[in-house]
C-alpha cells in the first residue's frame, strides 16, 4: 500500500477515472521485473518532453522510481488557497529556483488504459533564460494586451511522430476530423455545414481521448504544473474563434465575387483549459483548416486540415497564461519587493513552493 499512498493523498487533484488508472499503473510499476535500462526506455517514450531536457541526458539512478513519482506528482492547488508559501532560498540567500535553471516542458498525450500507457503526440519546452521579459512589457509597453506581471507565453511544439504528415493523420483520426472543408462560394455554405458542431465535437473528443501534461524542470527537481481540467468548459471561446477567423472573412469572399481579400478564411481548432492551477490557463492549437499558404490556391478550393507549423504560423502551439495580477489582488501571492515581481517570476516561485517536486538522481558512473 505504501507505493500508492501518494495517489491516495493526491485524490482531490485528479478526476476519479484518472486516479484509478494511476493507482493501477503504480502497482504495475512496483510489480514489474523489467531491467533498469528498459525502464529508461519507458521514461523516454512516456515523457519525451522531459527526456529532451539536459537534466535527463545522464542515465537515471532509478528510472522506474522516476516514472512512478512523475505519475503520482501532485499539482499546485486549484482553489481554496488563502496564500501561497514563500519560495525557498539557497545557502547564499538566493530565491529558488534560479531564473537560468527554469524550463517549462509540456506534452499532449492520447489516453491509454493506464496512465503509464498514455501515448505522447506533441512536446515542447521553453527556457526562462531565453525570454527577455516574461511579462512581455519591455519599455513599459503592454504585450498582446497583457498588463503588469501577467504572462502570455508561447511554447513551440514539435511532433513525437517521425513526420508532420504522420502526426496530422494521428490527430485527424483521434479527433475524428474530416480531411477538408469544402467551400460553396455561390451559396455561402460549407461541407460539413455545421462548423460550430465540428469544433464542439473536437473539444469533447479532447476531453475523452487526450490529456495535457505540463512540468517545470529546475536542476534535479521536477514539478507538475497542471491539474486535470476539461476543455469543454471553455467551448464558447473555441467556437467564438470561428466568427472572426472564418465566418466574417468567408462572407466577404462570397460577397466579393469569389475574390481574395486581405484576410482569408480559415478554421482554427484550439482547446482552452481555463484553470490548470490557481493562477494559470492554457490553450493548445490543435491544427487548423487552411489553404492560403498553398501556391496557386483559389478561394473556391477546399480548406485542408493541417498541423504543420509551416502551413500556418500557429497551427500547432501551446499558449500558457498566468494571471498574477488577480492573484495579487486576491492575496494568493505576495509581493517580494524585488525586480522579479515585475515579470511575475517571484509569484511563479511561490506557486512551485505549494507542491512537492520529484527529485531526480543520476546513476554514478564507474
């Protein structure tokens, strides 16, 4: 029973189905007779977003233990928080984790029968040291409408599949998406005809078949950053993307005799997870229906489903938003009086301090 105790304690963070599969997975891990080298392969396949980080390049001392700990890692609190604890400091008095050590790593996975058998689809990572200003407010200017220490960070994604074409087919089949959307400019209609229903069905299948997994890596520590949240909860936002990106441009093309205009209609597919912890939300770009990038494309040609980032700039990307300003007002986080307040890093450290990290031990070389 000791092996599943962390899962029992973390029950409030998981939906019931996930907790059951995690518990079964942990028992399977404990009973497995696989060699440590084999467990290293399991870790690489199951957590490719972490395996790609420098902290995991050296052989692990206990790969099976790392897998078990990551599956059971509790995320930060969702609600009912009066205030987050202060961040720890090192022997030199520096607040931890250090900016240059922090990496946010994320992946989107297809759910398996157990948490261990989830199959990653895309992965991505963002190093804080590569971001000049986390708040995006250099020179006092608001970035993308974000004010103060709030974040709106774009995390580029790459496919786990050998090619983007293979990834596209996996996504299309997993989410039961049509290969293309046909446009009838004369009648102003499409096939399929009910595009909001297509977006709604996509959100429902994301909840049923996919999971987002987001981690923070700093040195030999890994924190889980997200609790389970349903994408269907923000369906209105996903459907609303159609109006400005497809409905209005498509109407203009139809009314303009089928000629191109400045903004060509496309159908974005994105899933929004509104509250993955007490401060953050995420948006996953799930690909889109587009055709403008293809040479010789006509307005009457069908829009083709693509996940290739070369096809459309944000066809596949993860956006992470942190509403630190609201957390300050609500007393969840506290100002530290340092420069790290300006771009939200001090509040991010407090969020990490509210949950336990997984510590990674490397194998001792002979």
